């Protein structure tokens, strides 16, 4: 079974990939990285036919370059700078940076290794490829598509009938059922509801005249762990400083949980509170997190109603509505909702990730506020990072 190309544009990725890459392009071109694929579902296996198709799709991906209209669209985003767009005119995905393997028991292994400004761009493209190949080749796609259609119809009726009143951005391209279904989801939410405020997918934002939404991911903070001159427990500080220096508050929603929210708040000082428009939740109890963030704003005399709380952790619409009801009178509240939008079918979705694991040959890790979301290939390093975090948190309580 041969599939049509899955990724047909290099804009078919999340906005935050370009945001982060621009900072790396301007400040950290000396960094190299390794990314590893992981499927968190138990018992999922890939066939040799799937494996061959995935490799063919990666080959096609690496034949793409940015088109003129795509570069002009990026240039139109106010915080994307001209010199970075000119770099992208020359850039393309390099196949030699990606290695794949299929074990005897059907475990798919993917490693991306190369200069960080290039290696980091593969994540979303590869996840889009793996997910669509798996679902098209394992199941009857027409059955999945019909069930997805039925569920999407019900979701849209929920907004039109007033059951759901919250604003949200579609964040689902990395685990979408297919390229064509992801397109359908974004188009219909944008046209048939007033609640969809944009999408993380830059290609679909361009296609449908929507706002592209995203700031940075965990990997951006993780990369500072690979810079020898930076103490591990202060990586949020240096990430925030570089981000503000690059964007001057024009692209400012901070992710709190890379090495725990409690540690993040030590570096989210008065200047950063004022310079960033809001913060994003991606692990841990969202209600506890929301209360903690509101209290932090109030400590600095900032009205939380002027700041954004963006929730993005494994949400469905009922969870989002409950969070909106809890916080919308006390802060600006929005949601980034992914798989529930883009791959809600009669079959369970895959929980697949590609995570940064080394920078300049040194292990890096994400701790998060949920232990199950931590991922590190070096247990000794992970324990060292945890001790560094605990030490700084403990010292802060004594001062």
C-alpha cells in the first residue's frame, strides 16, 4: 500500500518551531542535538510495510524546500525577522540527520542527530508521517474517517448550542489522523464556530487566514542544560532572558514546567512577569497550577486579568470548559487542544513524541510537573538534575 505524500509543505509544522529556531539561529548556532522517538502506548507495533512507507515519506520530506509564497508569509509574521527568513530560503531537511530502525518485535526507532537549528525542525514532520502511516495502514481509514466526522459534528454543535463557550487554538498537527483530516478540522472549526482563535499549524494558518499560535516548547529550555557555563537549576533564567532579548515581549507566552513550575517561578521575576503576556500549562494539576500562577502575579502587584493562562495538557472540551468556568473571571484564559481535535476516532490515538535527549553530547532532560512525562536516556544525569532543582528550591525557602 503506497500512500500519497503526507508532508507537502515545510510550513506544515507548529509555529513554535520557527520561533525557537530563530533564537538558535541568532544566538546558539554552535549547539548540536539528538532527538529520540518514543511511543508511550503499550503494545503498539509497526510492520515492515509501515516502516518502509515511513522511510519513503521521510525521503520525500527531504526533497522539499520553502516556496516563495511560504517565505513571504513567514516574513509577514511581525516577530519573524528577515535574516532568519533568508536562512530558511537556503535551508532544507537533510536525510542524513535521520536514522530509523525496526526491531524484531515491531518497535519503531527514530533518531535525529545534527546541528540543533536543523535537527529540531524534524520533530513535527516525522510525527505527522508516523501517525498517518500507522492509522492508514493498520485500520480501514474510511471507518476511522467516518467516526472522526461524527465526533467533529457533535463538537461543533456543542459550540453552536452554547455548551462550550471557551476560546481555543487547534494544536493537533503532530498526532493528526491524516493531513486531509487535519485540514478539515481546522477549516470547520474556524468557519463554523467563533471560538477557534487560530492554529499552531503555520501552513493551515496561511491557507485559511487564521492566526498562527505558539511560543516555545520544552526543548528550548532543555537546550541550555547542554551549555557548560550555565548552572542546571538556572536554565529557565537564561532561556527567558534570551527569549526576551529576541522578541522584546512581542512573542511572550512562557512555558512553566520544563524543570518544574516551582523552579520556573523563581526566575519569573517582576521584569519577566511584566515582559511576558502569559504562561502555558502542560503538566500537573491544572487547577493547582492556575491558582499558583494567579498568586504569583498578585505577589508582584500585577492584575492577573491582564495576563494569559494557556492550558494545553491532554485536554478535551469538557475539561477545557471546566477550567474556563473556574478561571475566566480572574485571568485571560485560552486553550491549546491537540489530539482531541485532530485524531478523535473509534480507535485509541497514539501518544507519540520525539524529544531532545542530548545537546553537544551532554544529556538533557525534561522533569515537568507530572513524573510520567519525564524522559531522559541517562538516569545518572536525571538524578543530578533533580538534585540541582531540589537544592535551589530548598535554598530559596531559607532566604
